[in-house]
């Protein structure tokens, strides 16, 4: 089980792509907590690996993360709940150099996407800032002399909103960076696994999100599915 690890103003504001609309009443906070408790065992199930694991779990993971972290229309549930309880959520994230006039970055990649615990070489970033900060750069067109950055919310929303989780869109009309990331694949034991980079990104953010829910939600009653 992963759980063995795994061990405010009245008016709304927008920070990056995130809507800041703090819960105002105890009933609203209770509704947010109930939603977190609903998502926790389902996200945990999608992150389980081994016999009996579900196919293409990254699609469902993106759906959970969109609601919990990156909803552009309504308050992201985990962020709204943590803010209502005055709890800062910190992500240990990769340091990605931006493209400048003097340094054009074609590709930037890190084994680290998101960690709950400090990692050598990582940067401690509040979750609100992390979600709109580039975690990588890809070159989607060889005719362009620099790559395009992508953020956690970019990847989460691209998958959730175009791969059939919340909405669907054909591959040829998806974002160019999304198409480039989807092109990554491996062939262990002669079986092709597509979308490898996207799966890796969503998995690390998903594990961080489980740990964040476990951190902010009261210990009683225990979260469903948590050992």
C-alpha cells in the first residue's frame, strides 16, 4: 500500500490561474473536508501499482488533481481547505531555468517533479506558486530556436480536459506541448507504454497530493483506505 510511505479576505482574488475564494463558514469548510475524504481513497486506488491495478490510471489521476488543485472555475478543493485552516502546503520542486535573451533553453527535464519531503537540489515552493511554475521545457518544433515551458496545472488540465476525463478533444487539436509530451513511450517486455512522461508527472503530483490531504485533514475519523 502507498500509505506505508506515505507514512482570509471576503472577496475572491486570482493568483496565476487559481481562484482565491476562501471558505467563509464552518459548513463550507465541512463540505470541502467531505470532498477531500471522498477523493483520498479513490486517488490512492489509482496510484496503486501491481496486479489488479487499473489501466491508464494517469487519466483518472488527472481528474482528481484538476478538482483538488487546478480547477479554473471553482475553488480547488485542497487549496481552499488548507487556506481556510491557515495551513501552508509546501512542494519540494525542481529548479527549472527560464528562457532569457541570453540563454535559450531547448529542453529541460528533471527526475523530480514534486516531493513532500526535501530532496537535494530541490526548491521549497508554496503549492499555489508551484502549480503555475514551469517544471520542464520541451522543443515541439525544430524550426524554433527555443523550447516551450509547461507547468503542473498545464499538464493536469491538458489531460483532464482533452483525454476524456472531464472533456475530450482529438489529438491533432491538442496543445502542441501536450502532443510532444504524449509522444514519449517505452517498450518493456515488448509492450509499448505510451504517455510515459505525462504518467510520471501526474504520479508524483498525485502522491504529493495524498500526503497533503493526510496532512490537512483531522486524524479522526481516519481517512478511508489509509493503514
